[in-house]
């Protein structure tokens, strides 16, 4: 097979052209990446979802030895529906020093740079491997990475460090909050509102649970933050209800109510413990409902679960990125990433990637050319480090 010799920018053009929105398949993108790697003699491994409509991909570039570096990114992007783009979101357009297109910043720019580093690593004869990891469904709760990571642990030599390339302006980020989210369905019992005591309003019972959320936030904010929590903005765990809908008519007790809630948990607290507290409160409210009408329920669907990224003491990933960027500072962020999942699997992990997170998910999303170039310089230094 003839080598596919593309520049990082040409790879970015290819990746953005695949409409890998989380609600759709990413297999056309994975097919292309697999072919690109194979053209350079690199074998890749797929990890499919249950429906086999999506796949993650990972590969080892260089010798089969421990001590390498994983470059991790996700293939999926958020939708463009309802956004009034100036240009085709699935075509990279360069204008005024910016690369416009869905995913240029979040985070196909980093993935393109990582793939462009593959032939560079092979030519340099790296002594420790460059490992590529591309997940799916990061944008809907980081659900595609854990099965991929589990197989990487079994199939590849253990890497010394993981760099997750979420947009950080190429600055070192070594901590982020964890998270857990629930879709909640409260099933009530309908009666005419004049007979209120004999029915169960799903809306009014759901409101008890939203009241619990407000009470938790008030209690959290009244506490003195821990040293780790104080690094974040805001400096504490947050609990949030983002969607709420239910009811049939103003004079009928609501038969159903649906809402979505989430925790964003500082990394020295346990998101499972927070989730367990919410489940216990749901059980308590359900008991009150069933005392009136036994057929009522509170049904929970835990749809995402992302561990926090804890700043490491003398971490290998931290030292690597400091060495390559010259960045002596470190930052933390309040959103979640797959970095916490790699760390939970025993890897030293940090975040460092091109672009500004403020551009993620936005209309006319862009990546500054200067950031893309800085990312390429990072990849060149990384390859030299692996070859030394």
C-alpha cells in the first residue's frame, strides 16, 4: 500500500469533512484513519459500541515497549442544527488567521496533529512508542473511552504518560472536575385537581427533588472549600437541573414529569457518593408517593459518569508536558474529559491541546492557525523526546 503522506492541515481537512456528530455513526472517519495508519505500516485496533455503529480506534507506533506516550482525542462533534454558520461547517475554511469548521477546535485539530506525527515518529526511529487513541461519544458523556481504555491496557505496552488534547491553548491542565448525570422520570397518578389528595402530581413530586438540588448547592456553598476545591472556579461541587417537562392540563395532577440533572464534582470528592445521595432522596420521595398510590415511581437512568482528574504529585505526564512546552504553571478546569478515565485506569495523565475551549460547540467554531502551528511544534518535540 502506498503511504498516505498528508500534512497535518490536509488531515484536518479530511477529518472535518466527516460528519461525525455524536448522534450519527463515525465509521467513515474510523475507516479513513485505519487506512491512513495502515499505509504507514501501523496496525490499529477497533473497539465497537454494542450496535456496531461506532468505533474507537487505538494503535502503537514504534517498538512494542513500555514507557511511551498516548495522544488521546475524540472523533465526535456536537450538532450544527440551529446554528447560522457563515460557511459550510464540514469544510475547513481559512480566513484571517483562523481555521473555521465544526471540530477544528474541539478536537479534530489535535487528532490531525497526532496522526501527522505518526510518519514523523517512524522516520525518527522512536525508542519508546507513540500511541494513538481516538474515542467516540465523548460529547454525550465520555461513554466511548472506557471500553477503549480497557482494551488498550490489555493489548498495548503500558504508556508512561497520556496527553488528552482538549483545547487548552497548549497550556498544561492537570486537574478537572468529575461528573455524573441522571435522566429522571417521575410517574404520578392522574386525578382532577379538585381531588388533589387522591392523586400524585409527578410535577409536584419532581419539584421536591429539584428542591433537594437547591438545598445541596446552598449547603455546599456555605462550606469552606478544601485546598483542591479552591483551585477551581467555582471552588466546589455543583448540582444542576437543566431540563424539566411534564403535565397534561392545568386541572389534572401530572401523570409524568421528566427532568435531567447532573453533578460536577471536585476531584477530592467522590461522584459515586453524590449519586448515591441523590438515589436515596429519590427513594424517599418515591415512598411518599407510593403511600398515596402504589403504582407511582421514580425511574432513574444514570447516563454519564466521568471521574475527575486529580493533580498528580511528580506525575510523568505533567513532567513531559512541562518539558515540551516550557510551561511552569498549571491550570484546572471545571468541565470533564476522558483524562479522568485514563487516570482511573492507572495512567499518568494531563490535558494539553491547541485552541480555546470558549470556541467549543459554538457557531463558526474556529482554531487559530497560530495554535495549530504551536501544536505541530509540540508534536515535533514529542517525537524527538521519544527518539532520545
